[in-house]
C-alpha cells in the first residue's frame, strides 16, 4: 500500500510517501502503526482532528476500512480563498 503525506504532514514525517505492508483493518489502525514506527510519525499523527484522510483518492474518516486499499493519503484540512 502507498501511504502519501502532504503539506506539514510531509514535513514532519520527512518524506512524501511510504510503501508498506500492513495488517491494519482501518485507517485508525494504520495511524496507530505509523505512530509506533518513529517519533516523527508520532508527532505528525498526534492530533487527528488536524488531519484529513483519503483512501484510494476518496475523502473518508479514520474508521474507514482498508480492505483492498491501494493508497492512503494524509493532509491538513484545505481552506479556500
């Protein structure tokens, strides 16, 4: 699975994406795995209210299932202007 990071999430993690194998059943499970990976991931995912997520390019929530997902993207909320 490709895990993509955008904006300040990318800055905190220190890379634009990871390719991982996971047994996570939901996005929240994946986040918990990432938090345990390294301190920089824990910092990036410390406040889930400050993040949005998309699974296979569709906006969703952190309880979304990951079965057969190919891509998960994390990014801050977008604002218009």
